[in-house]
């Protein structure tokens, strides 16, 4: 056998020249790998979901704006998260692409496979490093860091990191056009990441040293109304006055993370919650708590009713806690939204919280909400069918899901311009909507019984949602000759007269 490392000339030809072969006893180095595109997209979907979850990006709409992807592209990416866990696991196990001098082999060697998405998901969820590539389109070599690396070659991820959406800092090492990015939060601190609103809630609890359910809702409400404070939570008029659904959703999450005590009747910080909170600004909170002078119970509830009568309009205890205060009861009655004539409105929840959405419905006199989404699932809190239905029920609005009026998700892909939406809705009005007479009749029956209805879907702009097609079909079918009324708060959604 030739000596180790000997170059020899071989008497065969390969594409017009003598080939050189190097004999060596050491094994060939493992060829470079890169993830398949589906693995890249799944990892990117996890990262986008994490950014929304921890509050860096508000929702998918903002994600689309700041990344420049467009709403449909963000939806395509994040909808990958709805794949069954076993499918995602399969992508994680076999989602690598091996590049050799003989060409690309996709998932050919299980014994040498790298679970790209598995590492991506673990790293993303622990706020570890995210790797990107430069416009040179060369694969990025992983380098040693404190946490596992994720090699990402997606153009989408590169654009997101370039636009500053994925919080990252450039590492000093850079060569050959390669760019290595690492998230700012180290792994050991990832479990302490809090929304700003959650941090403010924990700080208030620390200043109050705990509180009962009713007292804390009213104290949190009054704190959110303080001048100079950006309200961390919004509220709706509920059974005992101002109530925040989102605060209770956060409470459940914080209990799961061990930051709040698991007590159904009391809100209290745990030692882990105090550690996660760290140092908080206490001056304003101290002034707030001193101003209340220990007011609790019915006295506290009555204080909120007198100062903010709208939030007492659905209270079941107003007469008891305000007994003898006829002026306060009169202000509550005056703040009650007026009963309006039966009609149909349209509204989208894009960019809204559940509380602001419900308040808009209440102030518009809506008593029937018709959800025209085919799949009433939302990753934004409050807008999946179950949560939205319970929220509506709690404020006296009847919720109806009318999936027959939805559009299949595969038809809503690649909608980039208004012309794309117009073409889709023209097809919807021509081929689908004429077949939905029973669904339209159901809505009409509710309105004819005296209810004031609203058609709802995601998009804020009605021209990008099929709800305007449904409203126009109702008017053509049952309300010919009726004039269009004023728009609802100037967002382009319209009210239509009784049918």
C-alpha cells in the first residue's frame, strides 16, 4: 500500500484530465450538512411563535409588517405548527440534507443524521442562538457556543434577522460572507422571560403583598387607569364590575411557571415570582397603594363604580354596594350602551385585544356575533372559538359559529395584493356563497328576532375579508333597497339596516 499521504498519478481520465487520488488511512471527513427547507420553515415558525409569545412582536399582522413577508407568507410559515407532533418529529429526525462532491443526498444516512428541527425547537424555546446565512448563499458552519447551534439557510430567516425582528446580535467572528447571530437572552434566563404586562402585574402584587380575587381585579383596574401609566391590561364590564380576561389567562400561565401561588381565591407571589420580577420601580406603586389607604371589599368596588360607571353597567351587585347613592346609580344607568335597532355590522379582530374587541361590540349595541371563519382557531389569546364564545356570553352577547361561510385555507394562500383578494372574493361570490342559503337564513332569523348582529373574521380591513361579501349577500337577498349606514368607528366596516 502506498505510504500515508502519497500523491500518485493514475492512468485514467476524468473529464479531460489526469485525476489525482490521495491515499490515506484516516477516514474521510463527514460531508457538510444543511437542513431541508421544511426543517428551516418549521424552525422559523417556532421562532416566530416564541417572539409573539414573549411579547416582542404583538401578533402575526405585526410580524408580517416588520419582516416584510406579507400576511399570507407569515400564515404559511406559522401554520406549519399545526402539523401533528409525529409529523414534526419525522421532520426533526430526517430533515437534514447531506452535500457531498457526488451531489445532494437527502436523509440517506440515518446513522449520521442531525435532528435539525429538534435542536432548533429546543434552542428557540430556550432563547438560544439562531444561525443565519449571508446573501452569498454559502452554508453556515456551526461554531461552539454556550448552547446548541441551529444552522438556518432560509431566505425568510435571513430577511427576518436583517430587519431586526429576531432579536440577535452579530458575533465578532465573520468570514467568507458568513454571519452568525445569537439571541440576546442566555438560556439560564429564558425561563424568567415575562411580558411587560405580566411584570407590572407581579410588581403590583409585590407592592400589595397579595390580594383576594375581587380586590385584585379592582386594584389592577384602578392601577391601569392611573395617568402616566400605559395600561398593561384592558377591561370589560362584567358581573362584579371591571374584569380582564387576559389577566386571568396570564395568572394561569404564571401559576404553571411557579411565579404565583396556586390558590383559587387569592393572588400571591411565590419566591420564584419575586426572583423573576427582580428589582421593580416602586415609587409609583407605593404612591398608588398609599392613595387607597387599605380600601378593600365593597368599599373598593363602590369606588370603581363611582369613578368609572361604564364598567358597572353589567354588575350584579351595584345596587347593594351603592345602596343609598342614587347619583352613582344614575350615572351607571346613563353609561349603559343604548339599545339600537336590529342590523348587521362587520368587524375584524386584527390588532385588538379580547377586551377592546368586546367593548367595541358592546358600545355598538351588538347582541349576536356570527363568526364566519371556517376554522375558528387563533394563536392570539381570546379569539379561538371556545374562549371567544365564553367571553361573549360573559358580557351578554350570543355567539354563533357559521363555518359554512368560510373559505378553505388552501384558497387563501399567496394573497399579496388587493387584486389577489378581489379575485378570490369574486370566485367566492360566484361559486360558494350562492350555495349557503341556510347559513344566510340563520343570520337573518337572528336579526329579524330583534338582535343586532355582527359578522366577524380576522382581517381589520373588510376588503380583505369575505365578511363584506356575506353582508352584501344578506342585503341583496333580504334587504333590497336599504341604504348603507355610517361606518363603525371609521375602520371601514359597515352597518346594514334590518332585513
